[in-house]
C-alpha cells in the first residue's frame, strides 16, 4: 500500500465516512483513519452516531414507544393484548443488532468505493502529513494532498458529578442499563437528556430532569417548547427548571444529588444518574503545533464558509467546527468539502439545516423561531394548525401537537417551519425543501398534499399564514 493519498480523512463518523466515500467516488485516492474499537476489540466505523449515539438511541426509543403503545393505547383502537411486559435484555439485543448492521454497512461501502481504511489514531502533522498510531502503539506516517478532520465530539463532564461506572454515566452509559432504574436522574433538559429520559420513563423509571436554565428548550420555538413540556410532564417526566447541580455523593450504590433552585438547597436520591449537559469538540492529541491549524476560544477548529482551516489543504467538518452538532450537518459538509477538493463548485445552506428531538411526540424545526425573529426586528406572519384537526392524526390516535409556518411579512418567504407531532422528524423534510428552494408560504399553500396524511397539517399551516386555513377557524395573523 502506497503511503501517499489525494485525501486522508480523520474520523469515520457521519461526517468522515461520507466525505471519504464522496472523495473516492470523484476519483480521488482516499484513506480514512478510525480509532474506534468495539467490545470485541475490532475497529468499527460510524463514530458516536452509529455506535453510541443517534442510531442505538433511536432503537431504544422505538422499542420503548412500541411498549407504551401496546400497554396503554392498543385497547383504545380495539386491540387486546393482555399483560404487556418490557424485556430490557431483548431491547438491548435488538439495539446491538442495529448497530452491527450499520457499521458493517460502512465497511462494505468503503470496499465498494475503494476507500482505504486505516486503523488507529490519526494526528495532523506539518507538511500535510498524518501520523497514525495503531492499537499496539506502532506509528506510521502518511502524506496527503488534502486532509479532512472529522474527529467529532465527546460528552461534557462537570465537576459536581464525576462519572462513576454504572451509577453516574454519560449518554453512552445510559444506553447500556441492563434493567430499568427505579429512580433516574437526568442532568440537562436538552435534546439528549429528554430523549434518554423518555426511553427509561416509558419503561417504568421515575424520571427527574434537572435543568440549570430557567427556560425549557430555548433553542425551540417558544410555543412548541411550552406544549412539549406540557406533554412530557403529563407522561410522567418531572422537569425541574432553574435547578443548578452543586454536588453528588455515592451512598449504598445510590446517587445523592445536591442542587440549588428557587427554594434553596435541595437533595434528591437516584438509582442512576445521566449527565447530558452538552458535548465538546474532540481535538485531544489531534493536532501537532507545527500543522498550523488554529482553534477558537471554545476549542473548535477555526474554518471558513467552506470548512477550510487556517492551514492550506486542511479542512475540518462536523462537531469539531462551528454550527450545530448534528450528524446530517456533518455529512453534508463532508460532501461539500470532497466536491471542492475535486475541483467542483460547492456550498452549503446553513439556514436550512433541520433539527429533531426524538421524544414522543417528536419536535422538529428548520429556520428561525418567533423569538429569534422578534429579537432581530423582522416583521413576520404566522400560520398554526393543530394535529387534533388532522384526519389522519386522529385515525392514528396521535393527535397531539401542531404545525407552524413562519413567513416574512413583506415577501411571504418562509423563514421557519416548526412541528410537534408523531414522526415530526420525517415531516420536517418538506419544510427544509421549501426553504432550500426559497418558497413562499403561498407556494406551499398552493401545493397539493396527499389525503389523508399528517403532512396536510403543514399545508394547512401554510394556508393559515394568509388567513385561509380550510379545516379550522382562521386565526388572525400575527407580526
């Protein structure tokens, strides 16, 4: 194997493996370095997302959702199933099978596209060289015309709650509980905390979420966030806002958490504690000083609009650079960078990146929220349509939530789409496509949607922007 490549990608997560495959498809001699080793000691691809993040968490979310459907809702639609029980061991087995299929698929795609897989830890050196240290400590140097850094991120740890194996865990450990904790604490009411909390809550945990901020999901449109909090609380999750964790103790295999809220100092005891206070870019031992790659004050690699770092020929994508830490954002940046390296024109629209919270119902959005537009002084109109007025949602016995379209008051161009509903993560793609093509709310309102579908709620919300919703009393436009 030759030691020089057109492109070397460091990291085989959703950004790295996609960048490597795209570069190889474009005729570039490409290698991808990955250090991730599974429990069997085998190097696997897919990064956090496929191994301990997006994919395994969704497997458990789906299993727990089906359990609740069978236990609490099948009878409502005429299906009697008797005594329903959750088998956590089987759920974990299913989750692990899903992981294996996904990571195995990437290895197959690497072979099919001619990507050279390098096992070990990559480090960027001067002169566009990458030093790879294998799992036995052996080092080998490779040269590349271009380097793409896709090293991802790791969970943030906080001093008051140091990780304790089996008791105080990150999101990774929360995917490995072998039985349902009777009392589960979650620090952080963000995307990851709510998703994991909802998994174990559905399976029977008494879940308490401690959030230091006074507001719930400030990144989400305020109306959607309020309704989400209401629904999750109704489901049994205890969400305590303004609760700042100050310390923790391990006593008799239990976790005693100390926190301060508006009523003063508090204590609560849990059987397990999940710490989900965010993620930080992974750059440990990644960059030699001589490489010339700069970091910002928060530890992210500095890049320009096309992900080029301060060093010529070295790019960085995904969680290790600015922007939302989302797998699909990383993947699209990977495609863009590979295209640019191959000499093609490419760019990415960062205003049309969707976000999803996979609770039940799901929360999904793209573009600006009302509070963002108010802060920016933008004049806008809003259309809202409840799923309780959607025929398919009623037939699905899933009528909670709403669809919301926000459009510029002068041009009618869509500025944001927000959805709270079952399968909102699938529905939001329609809003993304509309925004990508610069559609107006009227364009969406004049589009024919299939009936009966839950997607018609988006259609009605677009109609409501102009005060013309068909299946509800028209609401007055707001600015």
